[in-house]
């Protein structure tokens, strides 16, 4: 597989960080022999594993932040909806 072929695989990527890492490792480990492929797979997994863990941690943080924002927005909405000047069953 040529370098142009490798670059073509990842055109218009929706996951540029991951695909960039894979593309770089593919270029560093060219070849089609069983040994070359084994070296490539080992190298790419050594780099993808920490990236995946980092992404998972980021997702966990972002989900928690999103949940907190939803709670805050709901609380603000309730406070505006039932202000002290409203009767208990009235809405604005």
C-alpha cells in the first residue's frame, strides 16, 4: 500500500485525531509481510489504547457537566416559572 493509498483511506475523516494516529503509524510501519503487519498492529495498539482511555475520561467528564447543566437549567426554569408573585397553580 502506497502512502497516497494510506492518505486516501482517511480523506474527510470524522475522527481526525484517531485517524491521524493510525495514518502516522501505518507510514512508520510499511510492508505487507506477516512480520511487518505484526509490528504495525502492535505499534498502533500501543498508541490507540492510551488515546481511547483519554477519550473515555473526557466523555465521562463531559457527560457529568452536561447533566449538571441540564439540572441547573431545569432549576432556573422552575424558578422563573413559579416566581414569588405567581399564585401556586399559575404559570407565565
